[in-house]
């Protein structure tokens, strides 16, 4: 029985929701293959990014990185800044999983800049927090504090805890 890429995509999303990450990754791989054959390059790239997230959740960071690499360029060529930023964020997360801290931080920061350009403040804040956390883990405390402040300022509607954190981080300057 042959499935269309959109059916495989739907099945992959359901497997992901059910925390069957390996199965989800395989379904997304098949969907990407189907979209590629159908000359739907953007959808194929999106499926590779979904596959990357599923593989990372399955504890397979190298395969996650392999799946996401190059998808950012596809989105860049199509002018889709938001999905380009998401792809860079996926690449960064995979690099983080591989303990390639500096490469991960660089990709998180590139992702954050693209989210800024796309006016996606909450997504920008999320990747900036990831970059800040990595900097903190690697002992770059002052740099981490500045990143964390930037992530808090990027968020359009900070919560109570975030407003308190923003207040205390100002003393580190």
C-alpha cells in the first residue's frame, strides 16, 4: 500500500504526538522523499526538519543534524525567513546534542536574528534563551546574562517570573 506524502506527514505528526519518535522520523523521511519526487522542495525541507526534531527527541543527535543540514538554504532561497530561522534552530539543537557548543551558539544566534527580522519575538526569545543557557554552561556568565536580557526583552508579553528576572539581570551590567 502506497501513501501520499501528506498522509505520511499526518501519520508522522501523530506518531510524534504519541512520543513514538523513531517511527515519526521514518514517516517524515518517507514524506520528504515523496515531496522531493513530486518536486515540492519546500515541503520536503519541512519534512526533513520535522524528522530532525523527532530524531533529536529519540536521542539521535547526529542523525538529527544530518536531516536538518541544508534545509536552511532551501528556505533562504525561497525567501521564507521564519522557516529558515526554524531550520537553523533545529541545526543548533542537534549541535548542542553533539556537545558542539560554539557551533550551536552560532546557529542559535543566526536563528534569533532571522526571527527578529520576521517579527517573531517569542520564537526569538526561545532561541536566545537556548544560546544563553549554553553560554552559562560553558562559563561565559556575563555574556550569558546579556543574552538572557535580550531574550526577555524580545518577548512581547513577559510573564511575572520573566519581569522579575529582567529586573535582577540589570544589576549584572
